């Protein structure tokens, strides 16, 4: 019974983390929340794949406090950052 309960808790927590991040996704963009900051990537981009494999990129662009719920938004390139910020204004 303990294993079943523990498994359900782990599965639920994984789903909750995914649901939380995806609430900020916009068409063409994938978001990840890390340390209270919203990372933005183009759907299917090499930068998204590298982020999932290696963590934060060495080169990053940041816009402090302009994201949903006043979050800081970060991206691996400036165009993605600007395009996402435009998308959330619409």
C-alpha cells in the first residue's frame, strides 16, 4: 500500500509541475518555471532541448518583472524573449 501511495504522490507532483509551467505557454512557445523565473523557448527548438539536458544556457536574455504574475522572463535569444512578451500582451 505504501508503494502505491508513494507512486501516486510522485506522479501527481510531476503532473502538477508540468501543469504549472504549461499555463504560461502560448502558441509556438514552451515555458519552464525555474527558481521563480519564467524561461521561454520556441516549440521544438534546439535551445529547449539543450535546456532540458543541461540547464540554463550560458548566453541569456532577461526582462525583469514583465512576465505573467510579475515574473522575470528569460530566453536563450532576444527575439524569442520579445516575441513571447508581445504574445502575452495580446
